[in-house]
């Protein structure tokens, strides 16, 4: 896995909020109209992937196309949101999945994988501390344009998306 160095999660949260607000500049509504429900689950090596980031990036670059995002819960389940509203606009999406854990090197990933294999392991929620992190899953999954993960959101929405990730 790839080491990313020290991250201050408070700084990450502040910059995420700034980016979210910048995205909304010029929006007249608090919530985007036409959003359809989008729910699903992410599995890694057959086990639900807790606290992973899921991004749905529109394949259509037309005006009005919007990215949707989510964070999986402790059961690997997610519900996409777009500009503060629940769901995503109908269309075709490329999907990126990222998961980082505290650690300095690949030994942290090996320990995490071993704990995940144990019955009853409950993954801790990400904290607001500064620590070094490593990618828990292959970084290739973070490249939505090249990883092969896609999602289709029909007019009625979709509640059974399933992304099954493996070691590459």
C-alpha cells in the first residue's frame, strides 16, 4: 500500500467544507431537484468495508451534471448525497472507492486485514487526530476513470448497488 504521510483530520474537514460550499456557489436551492435514491454496499475481499469514501463521478460532462458521494457505515452500506440532498441525478457514473487507516507502512495494513478476518471485529470510526495513514485498499480503486467501477442511476433510483473489491 502507499504511505501518505501525516494528515491533520481537522484540516481535511475544514477544506472539505470549503470545497462543498464552493460547489454550491450560484445554487438557488438548498437541495438539487431531481435526485433519485442511491444506496449500496462495498465489500473488500468479501467483507463489508467500513468507513470508506465512495464517489460517483458523472460520465456525462454536460452542464448540470453533479458528483455524488458517501461514506460507508460499519456494515459497508452507503447512501449517496449530492449538494446536501439525498441521492444522485439519473445517469451513468464512474465510481471511486478509498479507504485509509492509521499506520506508517504495509505492516499496518497486514494487521488491519488480520483483525478484519477475526469474528466480531468492529472497525473504529476515523478520529480527529493527526497521524500517518496508509491506503488500506489498492489505490487503483481511487481512480474512477480507470478502475472499471461504474454505476447506473435510473429514473426510479437504485438501492442495491454492490461494489466487490479485491486485492489487485
